[in-house]
C-alpha cells in the first residue's frame, strides 16, 4: 500500500532519496510536503541579501565611506572565490551522508578543504603575496591596501564557520528539517544587526574590518545554530546503512571534486562580461545597467536556488510529483521578472531596491527584459543539476558549465561587434544564452546517460 509523504520524515530514518539504490519507492509526495520542505530553504536563500544590506549600511557611515566600502568589497571578492569549496559541502553532505559513517567521511573532506583555504588565506594575509595580488589584480592603491588586508585577515576566517554550517545543513536538509535553515539565518541577521548598532552608537572605529567582523559574527552564530540541530540529527542517524557506498573520505571526492571545478569555471563569467561591456558605446551605462538588472534578477532567483534539493530528497520517492511541482514553480521567477520589466511596479522596485533613476533606470529595465530568458531557464538548470547529483554524475555539471562559459564569451564577442549600442543588454543576452546552453548540454548528457542505463537494464544477465 502506498502512503503520502507530507514533509515529516523523522531525523533518524534512512531517506529513500539521495544515495538510495534500487527501485523507486511506492510512497507518494504531496505538494504540501514539498512546500513545507522548500519554502524555508527559499526564505533562507532570500534573506542572505539582507546580510550585505546590514554591512553596507554600516560601512556607509564611515568617515570615508567610498574607500571603506571599496576595501571591504575587494577583500570580499577574494573571499567569495575561496569560500566556494566550503559551500559545496552542503550539497555533498545532503547527497551522500545517509548514515554516520557517510557524515564523518564528508567531515574529513571539510577538514582538507579548510586546511587548504586557511593556508591560502594566511599566505595572502601575512606574506608579500597578498599586497601583490590586491595591487595587481584589483588596482588597490596604498591608501586602500592596509584596510583591504585588514578586512581579508578577518574574512578568510569566516570560511571555517561557513564550512561547518554547510556541513550540518546537509543532514538538516536530508532529514527534512529545513525550517532550521530559516531559523539560523534569522538569528544570524539579528546578531549582525545588533553588532552593527553597536558600531553606530558606541563610537567604535568603522572601517573595512568592521564589515568583516559583522560578517564573521553572523556566520559564527548561524554555524552554531546549524551545529546544534545537526548534532541532534546525527545522534539519531544509523551508524552504517547497507545501501550507502560512502565509507571513507576518498569515496566522497568523485562526487565533490567536479562541483568545485564547476564553481571555478563559473567564476570566469563575471570578468568576461565586464571586460566585453567595456567595448560597448556607453561603457559606464552598460556596466551600471547590467549590474543593477542582475542584482534584481538575483533577488528574484534567490528563492529558487534550492530546486536541486527537491530533486535530491523527493525524486526517488515520487518522480512524477517532483516534475509536476517543477513545472509550476519554475515558471514563477520568469513571471516576477516579466511583472517588474513590463509594468509600473518595475520602476518602483528599481528605485526602492537599488535607487536607480533617469537614464540608468530605463537602461536597467531594458536589460531586465532581456534577462527574462535567464529567468525561464535557470530553475531548470538547477533541476537537472539535482538529477546529476542524485545519480552521482556531477562531472556532467563541469561539461555544462564549460558550455555556458563558451557560449557566453562567443555571444559577447558577436554582440559587442554587431550591436554595441545595446550596452547593458549585451551582457544580459550573452549570459542568458550561456545559461540556455548550460541547460541544453546538461539535459543532453543526462538523457544520453539514462538511455545507456535503460539499454543495460534490458540486456539479460
């Protein structure tokens, strides 16, 4: 007899989703169960943007806000790259940690990641390599260098707590306790806001290090909340499940390594777009309008960055329910983008969110209209990424991300030569074409693999 899953899997039960083998379970998944799982994830992802609002609003009250924000931003740009391997521990743990043995194996990988990241951060912070990188790659003058280094010396420590929270997020998500991600994010924001108020009203010096300390405090608190709930779940997990193939850290790397490589390929996209926008008719307007439109697009899409987790946790329970949910939910980002791009609500939103007006406002809305293609395609990329992770084919994501980069660059070259007057729309269209290519490659690779699996299943033993 089948039974309906309503999002209430117990912490100690062995999921039939990620990492499970064998045939699809007879369980049926309700829309309410998926929503109960997914909405807290979406809220947590959306609330991340408030972290940066709190920090930037604090730094804006510094004696020299322009240089303070610039120093913090430069330091953050390096931190964002080096933090990526830690962030992918969330997907890795969610997909592989079916038991305590699997969780400990992923934890060992986390230690390796932290040793590398902290070693690299120490080199940048306390050797001549750091000043050279910030001067050469970011054109940081002597007036910015000291504050940038001071900020980075704090920021690279944030990776420790980011890795811990993502590790425990994995088993929290796997065991359907996603409300704890929202709770952790809310507590993080409260801690950051409290420290921000302390800086503003106590007379403490506000510089780039203040922003880094606020960020560090927030990440520490969120990691503590995640670890508290995660350890409770860990104690209820079985020691070892027969169907789990994860026994040691080296069993984790075939899944984890392609994710990290994929992230470093994607890092190349932003510099490539910014370089080619410099070849348009109005460089400043092109870069600014593209950046503003992208920030609004990211705000809309942020809620839907966990579609892959629906696939990981529900697909083997009820694939048809997951597909039906995706068909409806994946249209929502495009609907919101269309609403902002073609109705008066858009101008009000751009003014409230980013303060754009005049020529910049008009150009940003034009760029957002082009980004409609991106909004249509992006959730399906995340959906197919979930299928790739579910079947431990993360190497497919390297191929699709490479396709994204190649098509984006090709489109940038063609568009800047053919229609340089499109300005910010050049970047929006090129990036949209790139993500469409990513979806096409990923879908093709998954379909080809599924066809091979079907042929092997039909061959008599």
